[in-house]
């Protein structure tokens, strides 16, 4: 430490070069660092999706779900395996231990899935990693008043997608509402029956008119030539004119395909409707590759879109844009830094009343932060919500060390007749030990935050490391740059006898009074602390804060089996309601069978109160549209999504269903809890194909042949590709069952057996309606029920407590158990881990102080100031009606470092006074008077730096509650530190003195006894 100060005073040139390098390097780092919304953290979840079109949930579970369970359950470090079997798709969700490397996990899952033999009809499995990188960074929509969905899709695929894919760092590009054109051959069952033509005959006739294959080689004029045989259909008319040979009443006859089928070149059958602001549109989502510069990726994507020359009538609307959030965070950080610097300037100047000293102290802020940026760039950190929050929080603390140094140098300069380099060295060295110890203790406090287990720990780690780096550089600046600049600018100030201010006199009198009434002081402090703990039950508790939302997701779940047409009619009614809401900027609509989804973007200037009113208005109106529709409206984002999740397990499926319904009924009317529902699947009708094995054998067909034929009839058959208008287009053959009794039409169809005979489907099989579950859910190879809900209040713990209370009174079936997940589990784990971090931080702080002071008394005395930081923090939360959550706990963790820092600065002076031979009380009074100013300056500078965050309506993972805890806790603990720590130290030294006196007395008595014994012996 002393060597650092000496080096800086002797090598001004080196220090100035270092300062210039830090400034240049910091600016370069800020400009070149990657920017993203959140740290690229591995979330320990991987999702496997296997499309299985036409399959029922039971079929999907048996054919894909259970084989997936068997294969995936053997992967190492797998915590839980969820399997969901829905109509047309099977989903597997793998939850891993936090220690599992997710890149390795993805490889393990890919290998395991590849080893499964999937049934015919199952499509290629999709393996998705969860986490921030899985979220889209940019969304836009392409719409047109005149063009069709297929034309829009074609333009996106041919022009937009290739342009975006070329961008460095661009990830997947997903299209909603994608529609392509096809040549559809829709067969009329009645006309086919009239002419005696079977489905198989049509298929084979088409294939006989659309083919291309090599026909061998032939020698012509001593040359070997390849022979290509092909017959190509070039238009829809060519398809319509295909001649089908059939046996009619008058003998063999040719029938044109157009006589028994409708042939069209049009959009494929709608499976989904997508709209933007009530107009048909294709919605596009763009993701960024993990670790890429989000802002740069989005910026380049916008540039590429701006270059496009859109066809007439096409409109491209830019929607969600993550780069705006990142830029807002950067601007917010700059605002915090500038305001924090301003407050530090004001506080320092008010106390020192010297412009030069103020400038020297304030220089530590930009130097420390720019040096931190260089380090973060080297560590490959990005500028995101957490690292920027770390910088914003560190602003108030990085100036503290410089304030202590400059205040001591300034005070010594005013009173010292001889001013030279040695005086600056002595003054800096005098507080060097104190600021080194205090900074190390603060680093020790934030150290455990970087190692908090769980997902939330991974998000908070960049925050903790950023603060640690900034603090480390602030110490270096205060011991090198500040003494040098003090030597250059302060040695020429006028000599002035420093007199005690009225504030110092008042504090000295108070301290003198409490030191003579130590017992009363400690009792009053204990009462105050106990009283503040009584506030805990009255403070709402949550995991993460609910801040203003600017995007919402509205979903309406309709009864199973609802047609796309009916769902679309309901979606249009919802759009009309949303169109009346003045706060909405854009509305995206996706209608997909029995679920309708809306992505709602609010205007940027909307207030939190307006969002609450918006929620109430929209929910109440939409719920009235259809009694059978389950409505859910929730904000989008990491912050503000509070959820209840209960996992109900048991061996009996009937008991599970009963328990799930009982739980939903019991808790659905709790205040602050909405959208309560379970994953208990409804029952929907399905058609069951029953094949008579004996009759099928008599007709010369096997059951699998019959099932395959029925599948072709219903789902259609891709019979080939052809060129239409210069584009390769798929040709699909399907039975048109749009009129009459479709079951009867299907069963009247004929198939051909291996002997070439026609077999009527109704002779060997039947189709009947039967009930079927709409979805099946399993957890670790056992069926389970999940009950979910959205918590709409800040008091998450209150809602959870009411849920627990009601469930305890519920008589569930035998063998059924339940446990909480979601918000409650995350909050319990987060609170436990933060408490452990605080305990570890206190132990580390104690160890640092033991090393610094070399005795046990001073560290113990300093630690007695810690309980009172909770008093102020809890009082601040109560008065401002803020919730006790993770940000508030981080604030308490921060306070441990700040409060201990102030106490160390005070007690270091006491230690120096005692070395000079001062009596304990006199040493405490002198130290209190001398260190009062720097302690108040550092506390007020920190408070000032955090005031903008405390007053801001914007927030995030590091929100208002953190600033309020630090400000209120610092106000009370600083004042109490100046009283409680000296009082405790005085008590402990008195006790130590009494023990020393007793030991001396006992030693003297022992010596006399020995002397007497010696005399007797003589």
C-alpha cells in the first residue's frame, strides 16, 4: 500500500500515461463490447418436439412418448423428465442439474433421440435449448391488402430470409402464418362411385403421367448416349386433362380427371390464421446466436429490411426490438453515472468547499468505471441489464475511497505549516490501511453473490463481478491517482486553522453522553432493532418485482375440437375489443385450432397505472365473449411474470384427476391469483378405425394396408412435384369430404389388393366416434397433474400462504401428494441462498478485519453495527410499500459492505490514537470528531448516487427496492454506527481491562505465595 503511494508520487509521468490508457481503453471497450438484454446464461432445460401428424395423444404416448422416456432417462445429471403427448405432437422437457454443461447436454439429448426408431409418419425431432438466446430479438410483419398469404410467404422465403441469414450472429428465423401454394386434386366420392374409379386408380394414373427416370444407354454413331425418359405435366389444365381408363356400363371408357375431381392451384389448406392489427399478415421472428452482439444483429437486420424494394401494396411493420431495451439500459446507466457523479460533486464540495479537492475526488468515478470496462471486455462480458446495473450501483461506492483520502490530505494540508510530498504521503498512508480494509471487506461481501447457486445466481453473477472489479479499481485509483493529484493541486492552498464545526461539537457531545450511559444506549438500540423486525410480516414479499409491462400475451383456450373457422370468428371479436383500447400500439393474432393467441405491444409512454387498468378492461370484456373459452392475460418478460405452480402426483389416474379438480376449485377465488387452471385434459371426440382381421384376410388385404389406405384418404397423399408458373409445386391428392356424410364417403372407397381386385373399405372396416383425452402428461415416467395460476400482486408470499392454508384443509384422495414449484420454489431457494451468501459475507468480512486490526475486539465491535442496517432497510420498504424480494436482499448484502466500511474508517483512527497512548474514551472522541466528515461524505455520496434509481419508475432485476433498502439502511446504520460501534468497543475494552486487572492481581498473589514458600524453605 505505502509502496503504491510512493511510486505514484515519484512517477507522475507513468501515472498520467496509465490514466490516458485507461480512458482510451475504456472508451474503446464500451464501443466494441457486445450488447444484449440479459446475460447469456445456460438455463438447464432442453425441449424435444416430435411432430406426429394425425396421431392421438394415446398413440403419440405409446409410439414416441414412452420410448423417449426410456432413452432420455439414462442421461447423466437429469433431474426431471416431463413428457406431454398432444394431438399431432409429442413434447419432452428435460430439466438438468445446474452443474450440467448445456452444450454437452444438447449433444447427449441429440444422440439419445437419434437412437430412437420413430414410427412412420413422425417428422424429424426438433431439439431446442431454453434461455435468453432462445428468445427472439427482432420481430416484424409483412402484410398486404391485395397479395395472398402464399405470395407474402414466397417473398419472405426468396428475398427476406436469405438477406437476414447472411448477417453475422443471426440465428433461426421463424415464420408464423407461412402459406405455400399447391396443386390440389380433390376427388369427389359420388362421381368416383358413378364411374367406378378408385382412389388407387387415380393415384397410379397420375404417377403414370408425371415421371422422369434414366432409361439406360445406347450406342449411336460410335458414341454412348444416356437415354432420359420423362413425361411432365406443365399446368393445372394438363392435370385436369389426364385420361383415366375405367370399365363403364358400355365397356372400357376414358374419363377425364376433371370429371371426378376439382383441380386447383391455390394456397394449402389453412392450418393457422395470422394477422397484424386486424389485417392478414405473415409474422417473422429472428433470433440471435448465443454470445452474439444483439444490438449489432438487430441493427444490421433493420438495414437489410430498409434496402428492400417491396412490391406495390406490401407493407413491412417492425415490431418487437430487443436492441431498444439494451439501448435504454445503456442510457439509464449513463444517466445514473452522471447523476451519481453530480451528487458526489455536490456532497464533496459542500463538505470540503474546495473546487480542486472536489475534482480530484470525483475523477475516481470515470477512471474506475472505464478501467472496469476494459476488464469486462477482456473477460468477454457483454453490456446487459445486470452488468449495467452493477456499474450503476458501484458509482456511489467507487468514490468513497477517494473521498476518505482527499479529505484527510486536505485536512492535513490546511493545518500543516510544512507542505511537501512527505506530508501527502503521510496523510494518504494514515487512511490507506482503513480504505484497503474497507474495500476488501466490500469485495468480500459481493464475492458470495457471484457464487449463489441456481438459475438466479447465474443471472446475478455478472452483477457481483462487475461491482467487485469496479471496487478493486477504485482502491487502486485512491492510492495512486488521488495522492498524485493532491500533491499537484492542494499544496498551494492557504493555511487555515481548522475549527470544530457545530456538527462535530454536537456529535462529540452525543458520543460523550452515550459513553457514560452505555447500558441505556445498548438497550435502546436493541429495542429499536426488535421493533423493526415487527415490520417483517407487514412487508409484502416476492421473488422478482412486478414492473411496468409494455408487452402482453393474451390467450383464449377453446373446447377441444373447436374448428379453425369458429376459433377465427372469436379471434375477430377479440380484435375488435383490442382495437378500442387506446394504449395499444400493435396487436399480432395467431389462430391455431382450439387456441387463439395475441401478442400486444403497448405504447412506450404508457404508465404502470394505465397497464393495470388495461388488464382489467381487456380481461373482463374478453371473458364475456364465450363461456367455454379460458382466458389468460399476462405480461411478457423476465421481470413481472409471477406464477403459481403445483405439481400433484399419485399412482392412481382417477385420484389424480379428482385431486386436480379439487385444488383448482379450492384456490381459484384467492385475491391476487388469476388464470387458475390444471393441465387435466378435456375429452374430445375422435374417429376410431376398427378393422375386421378375418374379413380383411378373406378380401386379400392386411390390417396395415387398410390403415395406410385410410390415412391417404383423410390426410391426403403427396403424389409428386410439378412445375407451375416456373416454380416447383407439390401435388396433393385428397378425398373431398366437405359435403354429405364424410364417414360414409370414406367407407365407400375402394382399395386394390395384391391380386388387383377392388375391395370396398366398408367390407373390412368401420369408423366410429369415441371419446379421447386431448393430452397426456407424465413426470419421470408417472402421470401427474399441474395446477398453475398467475399472481397479480407484489405480495407473492401472502398469496402462497393463503394457497397453503386452503390446501391443508383439503381432503385429497389417498396416495396423492403435491409440492410447489414456479414462483414459490424460486423464492424459497433464492431467499435461502441469499441468506447463506450474507452469512458467508459476514464471515469473510470478519476474517479480513481480523487480519487488518490484529485483534478480536475491534472486528466484533464493528459487527455490532450490522443488525441496524436491517432496521433502516425494513423501515424503508414499509414506508414506500416496496416488496422484500431478491433486489432488496441484494441491497441488504450491499449494506453489509458499506456499513462495515464506515465503521472500519472510524476504528482505524481509534487504533492509531491508542498507539499514541490516548485513553480509550479520548481516543474514541477524537476519532469520532476526525472521521465524522469522511463517513458522512461517503454515505451521502452513495445515497445521492442511488436516488435516481429509487425515484425511477423503470426497473428490472435490480430495481427501486434495492436503492430504497440501501438509502434507508445507510441513513440509520451510519448514524447508529457513529454511536453503537464506539459504545460496544468501549464496553468490550472495559471488560478486557477488568480481566487484565484480575489476571495481574492473581499473578501478584501467586508471586507473593511463591516468595513466602521460598522463605520458609530457606
